[in-house]
C-alpha cells in the first residue's frame, strides 16, 4: 500500500511532497521486530486488520438499554491504543531507514531514567546529525545555518483521522518540550530540534513528518530555564520555525 508522504517545517510551515512510502504488511511486520516499544506478536496481522482492511469485530447485540441513557452500547471491538501506538512507531522507524538512510543501530527507543519517570518522553532518539538535512533540504529556511545535534528526539503518533493527527502533533510537541527541558542546562545546543511523525491510517491516509527547528534558540533556552516545559504557545511561535 502506497501512502502519500509529506514533509513540513514546523506544524504550520512550508511543506514538500516525497514519493509515496510503501507500507505493506510484510515490511511493517518485519520492522516491528526492532521498532515499536510494545511487545505485540504478529504486528503484520494487526496492521492488516487495522489499516489495510480496517474491519472491526462486531459485538453481540444487546436489547433493553434505554435510548435516553447517558451511555450507549459498544457495537464492535475498539482498535487497541497499544497496537496503534506501535504502528506509529514502526512508521517513524521505516521513514528514518528508507528516507534518511539511518541504520537500525541509529534508532534507539528511550524512556526517562529515575527519578524522571513521571516525565513524558519521545519515542526515540535517532542518530541523524550527519544525515541532515537529507530529504528536508527543500524546506530548510533560506540563509540559515544550523548546528545539527547528533541525537534527535522523534515522537510518533498514529490516528484514524487528520483531526486526530493534528491533536497528536500538538501533544508530540509537549513531549519534545519535556525532552528539551531536561537537557536545557547540560546540552542547550539540542534545544529546539526534533521530528514528529504522524500516520493517518484510515482513508485519506497520510504520513506526515514534521521537522522542528529553532528560529531563536537563545530565547527558547531562556524560557525553558525559567519556566521548564510549561511555556506558552506564543513563545513557541516566536522561537520555532513554522510553529
């Protein structure tokens, strides 16, 4: 299955289109052995049911629930968030491998160390510094030079609709903020850099990769040092390209 692939600078910045990315059952199933943080058996079969042929198993009809009740009967099985989350992570890894030439050894799942476990974390750290800008070259701001960090935080989201992916990208940005806030004093040079990959898995399908770049890194660093990850949207708009 060929899925349209779009690259964006920031969540609302300029974009470019790459060749569609082939996401068949076999490639998703194979990639899930080394990508995707949840242990899910036969990911290819889940991908076939959830995405290729998006069927849901009906639950038996139950009579007698009052029509005016504040709850309604669930008529079919729900797609498990753990599975769709794994699918999103697999798509992000496949993009890094195919479009950025990243090796499997460049794609690391992460979680916060103790005592930072309550903090949000991106799905991956990917060693992309020497591979940048790669396919993003057409949307890099003209006249700007960047000190590409070696390791990039990458967050992925898989949602059934574009509206869901739009909300997912906003949530993903908060996870990147949490990452930057933990490193802002020790490694301020990594602040403002990241990638967000969203997969709209029901038609019209799309893989969207959002490149996050700082437009005013010094100001963003100062904001994180003063307020942590709880900074307002106006600061992000003024310190990140296309956000």
